[in-house]
C-alpha cells in the first residue's frame, strides 16, 4: 500500500510537470489538485455516513495552519517543477523527516541524541550537494523546495499533535476545503484550458491521484506503525527518477545521485534511532 501511495504521488508531480510544459500554470493546477480531492473526500465521508469531528477553536487554528502549510508547499512545488528535474525536487523534499527530527526536541519535547543530530547535519549536507549553491548548476527554484521541506516538517509535527483528537478524514476534508477556497482566485485569474483531450484527462488525474494516494497512505498507517512504513517512502525518489527519464528524458547527474543518497542514508539513520528508542520503551 505504501509503494502504491508513493507511486500515485509521483504521478501527481510528473503529470503537473507535463501540464506546466504544455502551458498551464501552477495556481490553477494547485486548485484542481485540492478541489477534486476535496469533492472526493467529502463524497466518501457522506457515502460512509461518517460524522466529521467538530474541532475546538485551538484545533481549528492548527487545522488551518496545517492546511496552509501544505497548500503553500504545493504551489511552490508546482512552480519548482517547471524549472527543476523530478529527481532534484524529490531529493530535497525528503529532507523533511530530518527537519522533523531536529525540531522534535524544542516543539514536541522529544530527546534528540547524538546520532539524530549527526543524521540532521548529514541530511543538510546532502541537500547542499543537490542544490550546489556554489556552482552554476544552482537554480533559485531550489529554494522553493527547501521551503517545502520545512513546511512539510511543520505539517508533520502539527499532524502528530492532532492525531489523537481529530480523525484523518476530518483533517483531509478541512485541508481540501482550505486549498479549494484559497486557490480559487488564482484559478479564476490564470485559468487556461488544456489543449488536448489527453491533457484534460491528465489534469483530472492530478486531483484523483492525490486523493487516492492520501487515502491509501492513511489506510496503510492504520495497519502498521509509521516506523515500519517509513523506509518505503524512499521509493518515491526511484519512481521520480524513472518517470523523469521515461517522460522527460531527464537523467540525474552524479552530484544529484550523491546528494540524494546522502539524504536517504541520513533519513534511515533517523528511522533506525526512532525504531530503537520505541522498542526500548516497549520492553521497559
């Protein structure tokens, strides 16, 4: 299920890049991604006759902040995809778990040991290798993806805080509603019709694949612990590299491969330490 979810997420990004190259813009594409997912989430909730939670004022603020972080990250990601290969955006985005590890101490009160700090610095070194701010290969769009990694890190932390009191379906509906309303003006001002039936189908697929990916992702987390599922997330980089080559003939250079490998290793170190700490707590 995790491998399927991350494949669907890679379809979203590769489809968006296709449509951007076809002349569409990031704002309307982001709107379609959230509006379609919102309608499907709401329809599923009504179909299952599932009552949505009524959040408190504090929870509502967190839900808005959570949604705002992901919506802004989506728009910036779609802008970056117009300028960067799929493998570059995927590699930088996967520094988010490392950022979460660094922030889990001050924001969640978790203990961050030497190995985790080592992984954090190693991960940021990997990001620098991918971005290469010292060389001609640097592109300003890389900074948007760095923002996205931090936004996803805060998104994950807020999700942890809400997980015990707000259902995943409620979070999905609220996030979809916020993205739809916030991005509607951009869609109206900058809307362009796709030029072919194939592009119309790809455009509809952006929203469907995003919704289906999040649904499968959530269901997988009901069947297994996050610590078990986390390593499968790195399949996303492989999917993005394969789709980038097959669709856009993009071949990642050596520095991108090196940087992505360093980020993956640092993420696996964080996973290893978190799994070890959790097992120690369970056996204590």
